[in-house]
């Protein structure tokens, strides 16, 4: 019997997805896992494949398998990632994966929520500088402008990470998941 929750937090680089994912995860009752697409890409792959498309596809397969495994073992799962990637000057779009992930896992969860996290251009640039990754700021801004913010408009919670603290954002996510907002 499903009792776990699946929350997918997506948005451009430097929007605050990782911080929000961990804060949301800490506030969920029971066993909870955070699956980070960025971590699967950078934390698991020592030498990247020359074929960026194949590597991204492999990481998204890992994402689905990990999510299903955690949910089958009654964990809450918080997935966070950009779902849009810039490789070789082109943007690779995996936004459709969000809806597919939600649909595939529907039978394993009691609750599910999609969260689109955004940050204005100045905040994105400042966060890149603060992280010592100024070189990544331009790519983050290009990816940021490529998001289809209407894709999940009726099903997603849209949050601005500049407007509220991470704690306040997490409270909003919990309230929506519990049907209080």
C-alpha cells in the first residue's frame, strides 16, 4: 500500500534546488531519500562520455531506477535537478521526464508534487559568483531562459527562491503536499 511521497524539484542551475530538496526531505515523516541529477552526473562519473546525449539518457534511466527502488522500499523521494542541460552550446531538454517520472511512479506513492523553482537573473549570477563558478553563470542564464514554465502549470507549485527563505519555501511545499495550500 502506497504511503510515500514523490516530490520533483526542477529549475535552472543556481536556483536553489539542492538546498530546497534537502530542507523538504528533512521535514518529511519517515525514511526519505534525495536523488540529485547533478550528483548523478558529477558525483558518479569520473570521466564523461564524449556523447553527451547518451550520458544524459543513462543518468535519467538511473534516476527512474533509483526512484522506483526507494519508493518500493517505502521511502519518500525528493528528486532535484535541472532537466535542461547545456552541452556544446546547445540546450538538451529533459523536461518531459518529469511528467513521465510522476506517471511511472503513480502506483507507488500516496502523494506527489512537482515544484518549479526559479531565481531572477541577478540572483542566478550572484549565486554562481558565490559558488566560485562565474564561468557557469552565462550557461545557467541561457538554460534558465529555455524553461517551459507552462508545461506543468496546472500541476506544479511555482516558487521564487529570491522571494522567500529556504525554510519558508519548504513549508510551502509541505503544505501543498498535505493539501493545506
